[in-house]
């Protein structure tokens, strides 16, 4: 929203600072950090006070064996995700379609996680059909995001697989890019969900991933840096650096609590967080980084 102040920068010169991506990314980081510090402790205390004893936040309906996480705080991470979203809306250029694509996927997956929490709290059935329906809905959301990215980006790069460290090595997947990208997003969301409901190190891994994706978005979204560093130029993705910076700030705020929340962030937040990182990987053409990222998330849950 603050970017819109540049429309009157010819009259108030100080508003020109909002044209600089680095300034807005730094502002997003600080804003998210402040929001977490101000509102995080009270939200956590409220949620801890309302949680039931020995209530299982989720069991893994998507695989065998079943994993039941008992006594987990259902929605402690909602403040982290909310701080990230609010800070992004405040500092990002909202004319960027990539911002809305990532935010749309994040909110949609968060709503799926919220419905899961509600159904488990009301003791609804946990059938495999429900799990398959959830995956189907997630896949449809990811596919919609892929279509939006293709419409917003430069063909054929938007449907291509970019190999790291090799500027000229690009494989155009064509329509196969649709299931491939959808798999990345859905797998990222459910990997974070299955490993993120138990320990706070998940947030450390997410923060590192967000910092990496943010740096990549900043460099690949700038044609000068892209040419200098001999990397692929991805027009429009630079604005995602603001969102990544906001996630880093919110994560720092989360980890600043003494002691850190010991029980996890819940289905709604972990699904939203994983989907956000998966969509960032697809948007910045860092799908190969997802393999390393997924391994780190699994290790953080051990």
C-alpha cells in the first residue's frame, strides 16, 4: 500500500524511497517483526489457555503409519502467518500479480488447515476419502496458481525447469509443467504440515528458506543483476523479495519469545507456510531447491 505514495512523489519527494525494493523489503521485515513481538505473546497465551488437554492436532491421513501429535497447540502459528500477510500488503507493490498469487495460495491452504482443525475438534471422521479430497482441492488451487503465473510471466520460461549453476540449461516442460508445479506446492505444504506440528526448529528452516528465496527473487527480478551474475531474468518476481523479508521478520519475532513456543504451529499455519514456500520455489524457478528444503524440514521434525 505504501508503494502507492509514489504517485504523489513529484510533490512530496520523500515518498520516492518507496520506489526502492530494498527499502520496502527492509520495512516489511521490521514491520512483521514488530507485529509478532507486540501481538504474538498475547495470542499464544490465549491459545494455550483455550486448548484442551491431550488434544491431538492431527493424525497423518495421507500416509501410513499414522502420526498423532498429542497436546499440540492448534493455531499458535496463525500470528506468524498473519504478520507476514499484513506486512506484505503494507509494503509490497500490489500491482504485482506474483504477490497476489502467493498470497492467494497461502490463504487458501490456511483455510484448508483451519477446516481440518475444526473437523478434528468436533470429532468428525478421518477417512481416506477426506484425505484424498483435501489433496484434490490443494492440487486444484496449485494448478490455478500455475495458470496465473503462466499468464503473468514470459513464455516459455514460465513453463521451464531451470537448472541451477547453468545459465543456458533450461528444459521447457510445456503442459507437463502443470502437474510438476502442482506437485511441488502440494508436497511442500504437506511436508511442513507433517513435520511442523511438533517443534519450533521448523521456523528456523522456514526463515532460512525465505531468506534464500528472497535473495533469489531480488536478483533474478532485476535485469542488471541477472545479466551481471549470468542467471535467468524473471521479470516481475523481484517483488516477492518483500514477502520473503516479511516472513523472515515474522520468524525472528516468533523465535524471540523466551522460551520459544515448544509445541508447534498447527495445521492451518503449517499448511499455509508450506504452500507459501512451495509457490515461491515455483515462481522463482527454484524447484531443485525444494528437494534440499524438504529434507531440512524432515530433519527439523526428528
